[in-house]
């Protein structure tokens, strides 16, 4: 998509990455592929914004996460801090980026 944006003279490209990207190779394909895409975007001569939202809070209410049983069954340690964001909030942030991109 970034290459198409460049080829069609898009003035500003916005890419949704992930919070754990760019901290070196993780061995997790999802993060490592996003890191490679980010590096490619940076090489293009195009205005861009890369957003790295944290985990969406809404994931916690999916079946199997345990909240319906009064506990949380999630992939983090009990005392581990973790960042979350509500989908509506990241939507508001991206809306501002799309309305007022810097070049």
C-alpha cells in the first residue's frame, strides 16, 4: 500500500502498526513483519504517520478471557503492567491525523 501511495502521489500515508514493534526482532511474525513494513515506509519519499496502538481494551470482553467467570485469563503475568486503549479513542486519534496530516 505504501508503494502504491508513493506511485500515485499520495501526500500523506498513515500506517497502523503495533506497540511492540521496533524493539528488535521478537520472533513473532506479526510484530517482525510490521517492523519491516515500517522500515520500508521510512525509506520512501512520502509524508507518513505510523501509529502504534496498544492492545485494544475490547479484547478483554471476548469469550474465553474469563471476565464472565469473574477472573481474567490473559497472556500477561498477574503483576505485569500492560497498556490498553479503547477502539473509539484510537479512532479519535487517527481521525485527527487524517484531518491534519503533517508533511
